[in-house]
C-alpha cells in the first residue's frame, strides 16, 4: 500500500545507518510492497480509457444501492420524527356542551400518560373548515353545525410506543361522552412497511451489484493476467512464489476498487446535489424538516474501503482461477 | 550436486519418457546431455526444474529430494537452479537490465543490490553497455547471452541449458560454451542438453546419452 512507505522515521533512519543499504528486512519488504503497488497503479495509468471505464462501471454499480439506502435512511428518519409527534384525536358526542368538554379535557390531561390536551370548539372548527375548504356556500346551507367538539391529545414521551398509544386510546374511548377516538398512524405504518420493503430490496440489490463488481474486476484482472502470461511464466521459472506472482494483480484489483469507490462517491454527491432542491421544496410543502443525508466523511470512507475490498476480492478470484493454468510445463520445448 | 536414482517418468501407459535413469554430477562438473529429439532430454531437465515429478525413483539436487518437495517449496528450489532456454524466454516489454533482474526481483533483493549484481552478470557475458536496450534490438547470440546472464545472476549452484546454441553459428556457439566452462570452473554444476555433435566432441567433456528414455552412455563418472 502507498502508506507502507510512510513508516516511522526511526525505522528509516535505522535503515540508512545500517551497514548495508538493505539492513532491515521489514523495511525492504515494505519498500518492495510499495514498488509493486506503484507499478500496478502505473500500469492502470498507462491505459487511461480502459481504467476509467472500469472505474465508472464499478462506480455506477456501487452508487446505485448506496444512494438508495441513503435516501431510505433519510425517509426513515422523517417517519421516526412523525411517530414521535403522534397525536390522538377524540371526537365528543354532539350533545356535550363546551363546559363539560373542558372539564373532561382536564380529566384526561390529569392522566400521567398525557402531555397536553387541546380542545377545539365546534364553532371554531366550523369556522376553520369554512375558511380552509373553500366550501363556504355549501356550508351555508347547513342548519346545524355538523362538527363535534374535538380533543387533540398529545401522549407523554414514554407512551408514544404503539402499545402505549393503544392503551391510551382504550382509556379515552372508555370515557363517557366520547364518541370516537382516532389515531392516524395507519399511513405512517404503511410508509414504514414500504420503506422496510424498499430497504431490503436495496440491500438485495447491493449484494447483487457487489457480486457484479467482483465479477467485473475479476474479468478485467483475468485479461491483465492473460496479457502478462509470458512474464508470469518466467517469474515462476526463476523461482517466483505464487504470492509474488499474484501480488501485482491483487494491487491492480485494489486500485480498481479505490477508483470505483471514488467514482461512486462522486456520483452520489452529484445526484444528491441535483435532487436536493426539489426535495427541499417538496418537504417545505409538507411543513417537514426532511432533508437528504449524504454519505458524510465516514460513509465515504466506508464506501471506498468496501469498494477496495471488493476489487481485491475480484482480483483474488481471477488470480486463483487463472494463475494455476499458467504452468511452466509448456515452456521448455524440444 | 545432481543425482538421479533409477528415475522413471511415464506420461501415460504407452509413453515412457525416461526408464530407470541413474547418474550423478559433482559440484563444478560440466556435462552434456545428448540424444535424438524425443529421447527424453527435455523430460530430464523438467524433472530437475520440478516442472514434472518422476513416476518412480529419486531426483536429488543439492541434497534435496525433489520428488518429496511440497508444491509451495518449488520456487525456492528453482532459485538454486539457473536455466538457459533455447528460445531464451526473454521478455520484450522491458530492458535487458530488467530481464536479468527478474530472479533477484522474485527473491526480494533490494534495488541497490539488484543494480550491482545485474551489472556484474551482464559484464560477465559482455553486454554491460546494452543494459538499457530492449532484447528485441539484440542479435540472436546476444539474446542468448542475456538469457545466460539471467540464469546466473543469483549465483545458482546448478546451471541447466536446453539447446543453448541451437540457433547460433559455430563461432557464437563456441563463445557460449566458453562461458559455461568458466561457470563450471567456479564450482557451478553445468548440464547442457544439446545435439550439436561437433561442438560436444570439441569440448571433450562427459556425455550423458539418452536413447528412447534409457541412459546408454555416461551414466558413471569418468569418460
């Protein structure tokens, strides 16, 4: 790895002061690793178009599932926020006068599981409805106000779980003069179910595309092995170990991974930047705090490291599969 | 240094390349391996390079029983055996220097040591001035000498050559043989497979003669 050369200064000095330039075997080994890594990078550099294409293929394959997962993560963050502000709506019976409603509200508010109860007067409700629905004329035909008094009950934080809310609903339903209790968590549960399905699909997609990345790198490295067949033969003949012969290709795969990871990160950043405007507008229309969360520094690092591991793995498979085919048996003719 | 004990190599039921071959080469000995093509010369060399394993018998190099060698040990044995090929097996995507450096590269020798030893080997074969050239630019004789430099750059105790003068004219062949003689004088065991009868007779060295897989002459020391 490139970092191998950046070892501690003591080590470096030690090697210089040694009697022979090759005093420290550890340093020699690291130097050698660095040379192989740099050489592998140079080889990629020499075929810039092919390399860029491999990087792009890998970048797209990685960016797709990662962007999806990030998007779904953001959606889940939002629904979690809404779940927290779950409210119970209780409709009173029509005949209940406003004073009685107020005392009932005080009773409910006294319950430990309730933070606050807002009473919406039926007159007020009608006025609001008239204003917001644009149905003034139609409503004018009504003799009576069809709306009951309404309570908006906000549960205590501890009671905001599904069971907590359910028990609170039973409690309120059991009270006198309450006509109907509604908790509109259904759509939220549906949203959660959908994001769960999508998240799992995204993971399945991620696994499939990761496998595709491994295969693409494997195939690319296989071609590299074919191109250097003679060199591998000679290296084996003069006593190169399997590890020696494999190493350059493993570095090649790792570099492919690094480039692919960077391309994927770039694509994700670009896409998120591209769609963040419309998403903010949409969120604004819903009065939501929703915002897209990018991968961040940590996420970007994980993405790149995973990409490098996948590249290495692809190279390893190719090497494992094809290197043994190249045996020196056919070299000595006659 | 090299010892064959009753070595038989059978490829399949109807093709036996070597039959009960026994001989011994001492340190610093130079010998020729002769015989018609198909007599088993290549097979014998492949057994020494551990490209093949004997069907029966023992191949011993430097005290190591090659047929008992685990696969992952093979590279380390090959570092003790320099090989010169008829078609030299040079890589044309790199310089003469880098070709000769390969055996040292695989051993993880430091770049400074590699420089020193590669130049010493090239000097030995008289190609020091051509280290930066591509082997493609060299003549056949020069290419063969690069191959020899590569075979001896890590000072192996054993040097094998498969038809090293196959494509060369007599003067160049004599040069190459002279090089081999020099190596044997410093203690390298040299075995040269060749069917260049004139050259072999001129050298007047021990000859191991194979015929249809049997060693028919030279099996015992002295000639």
